């Protein structure tokens, strides 16, 4: 067994790396500060009452299509603009973007800043569009 591992070190490294990449989304979710919501749960949240839909995509991506009534604050500007969102600290916040990594980073920042109910849209805006839900441009 040990001889096989030594003779096939590149294969073993590839196996370990691919396993880590498969587990990374789950690890990120567990370590992250937000819960993920699918499109059905997100529409229920939106229809329930006072909330904030925060799209952390870049302005060009946001202009290309976003969840209705979403507010756009690019993730790189979010830390400096948290005071604009203060009235939503006790309300549900649904974070979305074109890229899941940006939404995850925004969720962690919001949680660290005292926001209580922070949710990430699973699959982002692409999942929203794929579910044939309305999109604003």
C-alpha cells in the first residue's frame, strides 16, 4: 500500500485535491454566516413582508437583470456602505449576485455587522432566472 502511494504520488494528490474541491461548498456553508434559500423559499420570504433583497453584483451585472426590487451595492463597496442598511438589521436580508463567492462574503460581513437574519439565494441570479421568476432590468 505504501509503495503504491509513493509510486503514484501525483494521482494521490489529484484525488485529495478533487475531494477537497467537492467538499468546499459544504464547508463554506458550514463556516459561513448565512443560510441558503432556494428560489421557492426566497419567493416566500419576499412575499412575507418587510425585507431587503441585496444584490452584490457589479453595476453592469445588476443592469443585466436582477431580482425585482433588489438593491445594488457591489460587494467591494459593502463595508463602507453598511450604515445605509441599518434599518434592516432586524429584518430578513436575502443576498444574491451572479457569483456565489461574492454573496457568501457579503453574508459573512452582514452577520459580523449585527444583521440577524441573513440568507443567500442558492444559485444566485442565474437560479432565479432559470426558475422562470420575474427579472428586472
